[in-house]
C-alpha cells in the first residue's frame, strides 16, 4: 500500500480541506485506487490520480468532507513504474488545484 497525505497548497490561497490518495498494490489480489476528501468543508472534491506508463486512472471523492470512493485497477504489469498524487478539484471537469507532489513506486 502506498498512501499520499495532505497536499501542500500555496499559502496565499490555502483552504482547510485536503484530499488523500491510496494505491493498494498487493503482490496477489486486486489492486485498488482510493480517494478521500478530508479536513474542513471547502467546496472542492478530492481526486486520486495514478499513472502507469500511458495509462491514467482517476477516482473522485465528490460527496464532501469525510467521503471516499474507490476503483479496482486492472491491466497493470508487474514491474511497471507508477506515479500517484492527490489533488483537489472544483467540479468533475475542473482543473486540478492544491496538488501534492508525484510519488513514485513499482507495481508488484
């Protein structure tokens, strides 16, 4: 399991809400990507973003503070490198804001 914690937003535009992204990457079984919206209510959704090669997966926690959502991730090859990050977003089609840095790992 790899967990991304609170993004560090620009201090001039700081909001008190934050998102988390979790990638469950077991050696056997189902891989899963989770997004959770945490902290104070801020009107934004949390988005977990996983990139493996040319594949991109997103999960949105759009139910407000305390909400989470998950998605089974299939079709990945063991040994592939991945990038994972958490962002906040204004609406489903809005731009990502208040993103954490990319975190890197390898698919088991």
